[in-house]
């Protein structure tokens, strides 16, 4: 009876990756949101802020909704859609308010600061999330928890995330055609950043780098908001493509060889990675394969370094690496550290050592949407 009651309050979240779509059924247990069912499917993905195949997206969303409806035995009317970084921009603002004498800060004060400063929708973008990077009170006191404190002035460094209207319009149209009438849109990158373990009231920035199949997201998380959000179309799939071209393999063979690569291995010319596919033994020289993989990772690392060099405020910050594109390679953290000059750490799902441990976008979205469930 208790479980049935909880499942009656299910929420559904769509996690849009650059190579797969995941529909999650989420419920709360003991006050925490948990994934109770999941359906995923490979699709063509997106590149440079555009889906590669609208028809492919139609078919796969329909399949996900159908499978989840059958599994949960109830219709889906509301979905929270995680918007990938390639379809978003981040706008940071400093907002200030002065009071007559000392004033005790309330939740209503904070709400007014945000709502009075949300930009009206432009022709291209609309606001989907806003959050604080820090509050500054009298005597330059910085905090993330100003409510209840007394001050004569209140400064808010706020982060607003805006999504492309074309993205929202496309997904709204497709879901409406499938009988899903109610949609909310949230930032996938913000969810990942919020889930990354931090100390409450810590306003020091960190960088979260999610390298996927054909897209990479770079964000800087400060306080509870994004100080920077950027993306570029390069990922683990490009490594497979490089191996395919250099070694004359099929893409599928290159993908399998890529998974064998250990970048810390020094080898001679006569040592090979081996895979067996369709009854055939495929061999790839370890030294050549590793060099191909390293070269592409170095290219990705240089773009990441250029993005984080845009502002001196980000110098010396730590990088948390996630996503399935390159995080699984042994030795990848050293390459990123050498190129960026920054400390690099693994960012994986807590208590997860499965093949999905670096798929932090879905669990980040669950964490972000917890208050909506």
C-alpha cells in the first residue's frame, strides 16, 4: 500500500545525451528522489546546437513513452526535460538593494531580487533556471544563506540560464503529439553541478567537464549557480572515428578497440590490442592506437583550457571530469592536467562502479528536480 501510494506520485524526467535518450520514472522515498524505472535508446544526437534528425527524435521519443507507459501501467502527462548545454546560454548579473537602516533579510527579499531582474524573453531564448552564486552583505560578508541575517545592503551575484526557444518549441510539439501535455525545462549542466559534492556555503568555483559521444559541456559552478556555461562539438565518438581512419577499421570495430586502450601503457611495435567480433580477430597496434587516442584527448583538453582561460577568476580551479566520452580511459586525468595546468578529479555517481558510473547527467537532473517531486 505504501509503495503504491508513492508510485502514484511519480515524476518523469527526460535526459538528452549526445548519443542516447533516457526517460526516468522518479519517486521520493524517505524524502529523497530515487529512480524507480528507466528506459533508454540510442539516437542520432545533436551537433552544433541542432538535432541531426527530427524524424529520428520523433520515433525514439514515441518508443520511450510507450515502453515507460507499459512498464508503469499509467499514462504520462507531465515530463521534466533536461536541456543540454548546446541549447543553453548563461547570463550572470550583479543585483543590489539598499535598505534604510539594518534590515533582516527574508525569503521574500530574495525572490524579489530574482523576479525583478529576469530579462523578458528574447526572440531566441527564454529563462529556465536562476540561482545565486553568492550574496554580499555589509562589511563585504559573502554567504549563500543570507536569510535571517541583518544588513543595510544586499548584493546578489545571480546566474540565469536561458534555453533556445527553438529547442523548447520542438520538444513541446513532439511531446504534445504523444499525449504529454505538461512540460518543464531545466538545465542538465546545473543539475550535474549541484550534485557534485560541495560544502554548504562554499562559494569557491569548480569546473564540471562532461565529455559525451559527440559533444562536450564545460561549466563553472560557483555557490549554487553557473558562472560559465559553454559547449563544443567534440567527444568520444571523434576518437573512434580517428581510430577507424588511421587503422582502416569499421566504426564499430574502432569503438571496441577504443575501449581496450590504456593510456599509461608503454608498448613495443609488436604489441597489439585484440578484439573478437563476428568470429574475426581484430588486432590494433597498441602504440599507434594510444597515440591516436591521446592526440584527440589533447585536442579536447586544449579547447577546455581555452574556455576556462576566458576569465582570470577561473584560474587555479579544480576540474571534475564526467561523461562516457573519455572519463573511462586510464591516464586521461594526467593528460588534462598537463594541458590545462589544473587539478583534475573523477566525477562519478556516488556508490556506483558500473559501466554507467560517469552518466551523471541523469542523476544530476533527479537531484535538481527533487523539490518538484
